[in-house]
C-alpha cells in the first residue's frame, strides 16, 4: 500500500511548480495560480472519490434489487448497511 501522504504531497508540489512555470512564461497570470490549483485538485479529488467508492456503490445498487444477495469482499460487506450484502469469507456453498 503506498504512502498516500507522500504521493499527495509530491503531486501538490508538481502541480504548483507547473502552474508557477506557466505563470513565469506568461500563459497564465500569477493571480490565477490559486484558482487553477483549486480547480485541478477539486476535479482530481472528485475522480479519486468516484474510483475509490465505485465498488461499494455497485454493491449497494445490486442490493437494492428485491430478492438478491450480493456476495462481495469483507471490506465492502462491512461498509454497507443492507443485510443482503454478505462477505465472501464468511459464507460457504452447501448442497440443499
């Protein structure tokens, strides 16, 4: 698992250096650096949140279908409140 603090700190510095370089070349004004940084970080944060929460949201959508049982990873099963979302490690297939 990567150290997200180091990765986000590095990307933050790269973003600000890139925006400062654009301002030094005259492509954007120095006043726009904060606006563009906020815009880029906001969009990146939204995309990251969508990607990270995608599997949990898919399990919740599938669980909303009446009469279904969703078999998923323990992390997703623990993060959902629907009783028909179960962990794949706590269940076993049995013959009837």
